[in-house]
C-alpha cells in the first residue's frame, strides 16, 4: 500500500490480504452502461496476466466484509462533490474489494490504484503464476489539481494512432486526465481539414529530417478521442498559430503575404514563419479550420498555440490573438494558448500555458487561469544528463529530482493557488522518431509529474518518492516500457 504513484491522500493499512481468483466477480452498481464499461475495463486489464475472464455483473448492495466471497464492488453513490468528481474511497478486506465514488470518473481513477496494489506481474501481457494478492486497508483519495496532462508533439515527427493510444493508456495508469496533441507546426500538419485538404496531404507529407510524415484522418482523430474518453481523459487539440505555420504556408500560396508558397521545411529552427495577419483569406482559413476541429472535439478546449511568433510584428500578433479568440468561442470552445498570448487582450476563460518567461503573470492579471509547464522542470524532451542521446538541453538538464522537487503553485509570481489549473508535461519530438524514443524520455519522469498534479505538496518529498518510483520499475518493465534506468533511483 505504500508504493502507489501518485501518492494517495490517506492510506490506512489493515491486517490480512485479499486474493483475486478465477471465481472473483466484478459487481457494479448502478449497472448503467457506463459503469458496466468501467467494470469491463478492469476485467480486461486483469485478464492477460491472470488468465481469468472475470464477469461484470449488476450488484444490489455491497455485502459486508466476511460475506463478500472474494468479489470486487464498484459503486457510485450520491455525495458531496465539493471535493471534486475524481474522488474515490477504496476498502480492502480479506474477502472484499470495495471502491466507492461520487462519479464514474472517480471509479476509473480508483481502479488504477487497485491495479497498482496487485503484484507488478499483473501488468504483463501473458499469463503469470500469481497468487494475485492485495494488502488489506483503506484508501481515501482525490486530486490536488484539475488539470494533469501530457503533451505529445506529433508535428515534428508523426506518430501512429496506436502509438498515441498506448501513451493515453499509460498516462491513465497514473491518473492523468489531459492529453494535449500538438497537431501542427512548421514541419507538418497532422489533421485532415476537409475544406483545406492539402494542409494534411501536402503539409503533412514530411517531418524533421525529411521522413515521410503522415496525418490523422478525421476518423483517426475521432478514434483517438473516443479511446481517451473511455479512460476519462480529455484531448486538447492544438493548431499552432500564427507562427509555427510553415507547413500550412507551403500548402496554400494564398495564405502567404506575397502569394507564393515556400518549399516544405524539415529543419528544427523556430520562429521564422507567420500567417499573413491582414489578408481576408487568413480569417476564412482560421474559421474553417477551427470549425472543423471543434466539430470533432467533444472536450471543451482548443489550443491555439501562440508561442514564438518571432516573425509576426507585435501589433499584428495582438490583433491576431484578439481575432482568433471570438472564433474559437463562436464554435463553442475555450481557448488555451502558450503564455505569449497574454501580450494581447484575453477574453474571460482563456487559459495561458506557462513554459518560459513571465507572461503567465500578465495573463493572471487579466483574469485567466494558468497551466504550468515550466521548461526547465516539466519538459519531457530535455535530456536527463549530458550523456542522454535523445532530446535537447536549451532549458537545462532535467534529472529525476529536478523533475520532481517543485510546486506548480509557486512557479508564476503573484499567482494564487486558485489561479493554477494544474500541470502539463510537454514532449517535443524534434529528436524523437519512434515509440521507444517517446518511452525513454517520458519514463520514468511522467509518474512524478502525475504525482505533482495529484498529490498534496505537504505529502511529497524526494527521499520517500524515489523509493516508491524504484518499486514501479518492475511494473514499467511488465508494461514493456523502454524507460531510462536513472542511477538516481533505487530500482527494484
Ligand atoms: C520551444 S515550448 C517550443 C517548441 C520546441 C521546443 C523544444 C514552446 C511553446 N515552443 O516549438 O519544440 O521549444 O524544446
């Protein structure tokens, strides 16, 4: 019970152990399609290693401990939502696992705790010996922050739907709830926009280093969104504007101020491209792109980028951000942008993402909330140490303690706790080409970011955390993750 990541709010061990057997059932109450699906998700996660085909059945009341016959009960009850929708209470006795939440999402988060209470071999893809025991006790848990995310850059290098789903599943294990997809950049446009098809077919045809690139059809994107939804994760799609737009400019000559399309770009410079702010066609382009993206995005957010627009004059930039916000709003979505957007007037509910500099403070003064992604602490593409083969080091080296020992609430000066929505760890992929590369930079730092977002600040310290992370080693191995075996961690 002491090895869970993220660290729960309250853990009270008791004596005895629960043993999962082939005869265990998973009972859900009320037996709605949603709760049945959550029960089935748990059954599916337990099946490969145990070989058990656990049944998901409707329950009528939870039996008292002693009469529960080794079953698992997942229940949603009415209750005080002031502690958040993701709250759950877990009780384990020698013959009962009882998980109670106020919303289905709370059950889903609690199931990740159940998985981590079983032996690490539970995460293997083939049948293992068992026994499948869990220590008895109670856990009471809820997240500190509402936004606990990872970002994947699929523009610098493209990653398949299967690669993306795999990451969604892995962040779900650590109770994260946001997956930000950086869909467009100078080197590639990765989402089909039916009214501007060459963005994807031509603008998406290459990548950093000159590879063949790729893009998601709208059906692919819908598939990713549905997969994330079933794991209670919101997809935040980003169209990076008005800089980082070379792939769009290369696809349509009319988007350029001089009417001429440049060649595709496969390098790694930033800050050289800009939409032509004062052309009418730019407005139509924005409206078309955002309309189509909003229509296939059930989540409340669209990320408009806004970073490093070094080739857009400041007054044009301000005008542009002020133009694009009502368009996003008109299509029913809330704006997220990198902190540079605070140079413009922000409409209420726009969210600024802090990565470098002090613009997030200006956003807060305008009434916005902020997401914390400080590059020198939370960038998954920074090298661990000088010998790391992949990644970059412009924001510094981010070893395991650097990634873990900080508080999102104190990153932006003048921010109150209530100004901070949460944390996000971005993975930029200039140097990353394969799913194994993604794994290596993401793990083992990601469980720490998940914990920073979920667990109380007072309950966290490095000396204690690194032991728990060490205990996750066999799980990461069982999950087939190509993780960096940092010498700073006492791996089990
Ligand atoms: C800065 S972070 C960028 C990205 C790069 C990244 C590389 C941000 C908002 N912009 O365009 O990929 O550095 O670490």
